[in-house]
């Protein structure tokens, strides 16, 4: 049995090893200053990186406050049947396939455009992409924040209240800070998750060969670039896809490492 | 008559910490032997060395001899030893995903017994010996975890007896039970001596007085005194024993 | 006289909590309900957008096998549902045994110093974006499949219809293998939780009956944890069903129902990904959105089922402690 179980571990690690190896070896060949300076129309990924950063920045700006506040509700006020129902539906939302979220954002803007509330040109724009990514990130962050707050022992809350601190202050100034490393980890994981998403962007912010042109214009992103470059017939672009993948994987790794560092740092200051 | 189990200078450690030291002790066949002593004196460690459960804990080790009918327990395969020396734990641990029947039959199935008739007979006998048959005979299919605490413990006793061990070790079997359940189990321990050798660890001196033929007193990992139960309680030889029995420390 | 200024009026009510507490609770409740409102909006919008197609085809949408974007416009989802089920089944076939093996290794057999780094590494599998898996699938796994694996499989099992046809490396088989890799972190992590939740006294009980190490794992641990492991598998299925990019890039994108695993195919997600922007007729767009709705419902049902399984495990764990 020992051998069998170990064998399973090895089998699972082979594709991971191959993937990281290939991404590094093939990807490195594309890395050059030009690669970052040129737009995707010219075989570089500069605007893709820019696009991804803008997308996840805006998404985080919306999804983090909403998600964390929802997590606070679930953990602090959601111990009853209503809270259980909300938790259930938030869980449901985390499981929606990301391509369906993309369809939703597209349809929403199409509908709003048809009614006349917004310009129908907005359907294919950064805004729509941000709406789609936020829809993915909000429930995710809500659940991770709730779990983080749940880890704080009841005694912490009680001792704060026993000092005469009002409940909302106790939550914001005592409970939330003591859960901060787990909350931050959840936030970073959420960012990493949406940063790697492609499907919802296919029909929302599309892609673009140019540098960022505005919230009402299509926007390129790293994952989308990889997709397009990989499927094209041009082998130079295929190669560039590997370069873009390397950068994307490094970004993911960077975020994962950052979250571990945050945990270490905050654990050190306790 | 040679003792069923003989230990010779048995010592055991958890990592660097020594739990029992140089214990030389005999356990007579077809008798109930009790091991008493205050918390932390090494009683549980001692019996866990007898059926080689002690070594399942990481960084635990034992030295010295344990002989079962003159066979060196540490020279035999551990799995064999545990089939011949059964164990009942402080907190009843029936397998919750199995029915009462399956729980009792579990040990036999592990031994390769597949014949349904043989299993039926064994389950019936073991449940009777554990004084549980009358209470569960109509609900053998119910989950092992659906019984009360005392019933669960008797189920575990039945499960241990089903493989027909030579010795039954009991580690504070009644400490989690109410007085009525305790009494039932003490009665059955008294009956088990006909067919088995029983070693029971208890922190309850009255229990030892009620069920055991021989009692050994352990303190801080060392064997202080062992004698026939009545003699130990009425005329203890060591002052330490006397202090413990009269309640000067616990 | 107190050395600080007392707050007055509304300010005092807020800081003392009399106003602040209800205000904050109300605010966070509104936000939470708002999030659920978003879910309602999603359902409404998608249903509205799909309504044209729903009205046109009714239940025939689920059984129809034809997707015709030119008049007469007929759209049916069967080939895609079929493709989704086949690739997901393959993913489970390969992924589940490996995941359980990993879970057993990490919870029972691994030396302590190896446990944490190995857990991180398996988590790393989950951190790789789907599109990167797809890229690797096209240029690394696919060629290996075409040159080595699939011919060998066909050589041994070629008499079975599922292994016939012309293996070119981009097919349902390769897509299934990649999906298997992608769901391993999910299944193994949740299975591991289930295994770790088994109380130590269960292992002790089995050992004391004379069980060997493997018998103990099988009898006391796996059996106790089986509901949790089953829940983990269903969760993995839920993930496989919704996976888009890696599948789109390796499945070959052919709209046909065929028996052979070495043939190209299509899943719901990959079909939507490939055709959404090409849809010219509003009915086709509506049909694609209806397809998305079908996918969402599949995923929903699977995940609720998984939740029920796992919920029972958690409750039972508390009951028998």
C-alpha cells in the first residue's frame, strides 16, 4: 500500500513538473525588454500585462470591500436560519462556471444597452470584464473572509465586549485585525484566481492589440493573450504564448508567496 | 503453574521520557489481575506494552521481556500478538459505519473467516459472553454507534472476545460509564475469568477490590507491590501502598 | 472634570454603539443580501436571454443533436452534454484513484518532514491557470499522446470501440486526462480532510484486533471517511464539468457524437467558448446562453449533492466524538 500511495503522488507530480519545466524553458526564450514593451499586435505582451493589472485592480477594488463585508455579516450576524440561507447561496455562487459568469455579464450589458441605460458599446469593454470578474471574486472572498473570522476564538470577542466596546467596533478594531492574515490570504488567492481566468473575458472585454484605451473599450489580458497566441498558426506567436505563460505563472507564484509572507509577518507581530 | 504473562524488567519510553521502569510482574492464567496507581504512574503504558500497542505511538520504545506462555512477545509478529492478546479501551470505539453484527465479526473477518455460519455462531457467543446478546439480538443490523455508552463498551468487549484471544487487556473500561453500566461490566469481567486471563487497569480501588484476584500497585513508573487483592488492601507491605490505599494521595 | 471632551448628540449615540451597532449590522446585512441579489440578477438575466431559445425548442433542446446556425435554425445540446459527461467521466476515472492515493499518503504514510512541502506542491497544481494547462496540453501532452500513449492503448485495447479511430492527440481522451490532472488538488485536499477527521481511537480499535497497517487503513480509516471521500469526488466532478479553457484547447472542437475516445469532440463549455462571438443570429445567441444555463444547472445539482454528502460527514463527526 505504501508503494501504491507514493506512486500516486509521483504520478500527480509528473505533469506539474513537466508544465513548470516547459513553461520555464520555452518561456524564457521569449523574455526580452521588447517582449514587455511591445503590444500584442506586435508580438509582445506589454498591453496584456497592463490589461491584467487594470482588470484585477478594479475588480479587487470592488470585490474586496463587498466580499469582506459579506464575510463579516456571515460570521458575526449570520448564525441564524437567514444567515444559513445566505451562506448557501453564496456557496452556490462560488460554483458557477466562469464561462457562465462571462455570458451573464455580456447579457446584462446587452440588456442594459437595449433598454438604453448605458451605451450598448459597453458590452465589449473593460467595465463588463470587471463586472464578470467581480461576480467571481465576491463570493469567493466572502467565504474565505467568513472562514477567517470564524477562526478567531469567541473569547476574543467577549473580552472586547466586556471592556464596554460597542459590537461594531469590536468587530472592526479587534476581531477583523486578529483574523487579518487569513483574510489577506483569502483576498490574495481571490486575486490570483481571477487573474488567471480567461473564459469570462472571451465575451466581455475581448482583447485588443493596443495599450489600454479606456473603461468603455475592449481590453487585453495575459490569459486571453495566451489563448489567442496558442491557437494561432503563427509559430512565433505560439512561442510568445509560452513567454506569456511564464509571466502569468510567475505572477501566480508571486501572489502565493506573498500570502505566505503575510502570514509569517503577522504571526511574528502577534 | 507458569504464569500466562510474565514481564521481566520491562521499561518503556515516550521519546526521552521514561514512563515505566524495570517492571517484573506475573499475570496468572484464568484470573483477573488489576493494576492500580495514581494518574501518570504508567499503568496504561504497561498494558500497552503487553500487546505491543505502545510501539504504534511515534518515538515510543520499550525494553525488557514480555513472555506469553514462555514465548517472547517481541519476537513474534506484532499482528499475531494482538490477535492473541485483545484490548478494550477507556472510551468505547465501535466502528460507526458497521452494524453491531459487523463490529463483532470484524476481527474474525480480518483473520479470513468468511463462512456465514461460523460468523453467526461466533457473534452470538461473543455477545452472550459480553452480556449484550439479550439487548441487541433483534437489532444486529443497527449501527454500532447507535447504542448507549455502556452498551457500546460491551460491544467492544464482544468484538475483542470474538477472535478468541488468550488474554484480555482492559484499560480503565468503566471510567466513562455510569454506575449501573459499570456494575454490568464488572459482573461480566468476573465471569470472563473462566475462559480468559484478564488484566484490568483501574484508578478505582473499590473496583479492583470487587473484581480482581491479584492487584499490583504502580507509582511513578515503578512496581511498588503486588499481592492477592485482599492481602494488598488489608495488609500492604509498603508504606507507599498503604498511603495510596488510605487516600493520603491520589 | 474629565480630561477629555464628551461626545454629544448623534455622535455619542454612534460611538457608544447605540446607533453604531444597528447601523453597521444593517449595512453589512444589506451588502450580504445584495450579493444574493446579484445571484437573482444572474438567474433572471440568463433566463431572459435564453428565453427565445427555450420557447423555440422546449425540451427538444436537451435531446436534439443538430446545431444548425443557418436557416432552418435548429439548435440542440446533446453532443455537448455527451462530450461534457464523457470527459468528466474520464477525469474521474483517472483522477479519483490518484487523488485518494495522495490523500492516504499525506495523512497516513508520509514522514512528517515531507508532509507540508508535499501538500504545498499538490496545491500548486491548483494554482496553475486553466489556459496554461491548455497550452501545455496542445504542445506537450498532445504530441506525447499522439506519438506514444494513444497508439499503445490502441494496440492493446483497439478491439474496443472506444479506442478505435485515428489518434491525433487532440481528442476527448487528452482532454479527459488534463481534466483529471486539474481536479486532483480538489479531490485530494477534501479527501485528506475526511481522512484526518477519523478519530485516532478507530485506528487503535482495528490495530488491537490484530489488523495490519493496510487493513487498519481500509477498515477503520477509509471506511469511516467514505462519505467524505465520496463528497470530494462529487466536488471534483463539479469542477470538471465547468472547466473551459484547457478542454477547449485540447478536445478538437468537432460537433459530433462519437464513441471513440480518440475522436475529436466538444463540451458545453468549449462549444460556448468557440461559438459565442461567431453567433450571427439572435436565436443562436439565445441558444448558446441556454446552453450556459444548462451547464450552470448541471454544476449546481452536482455541487448541492456534494454539499449534502460532506455535510453529513461533518455532522456525524460531531455526533460520535
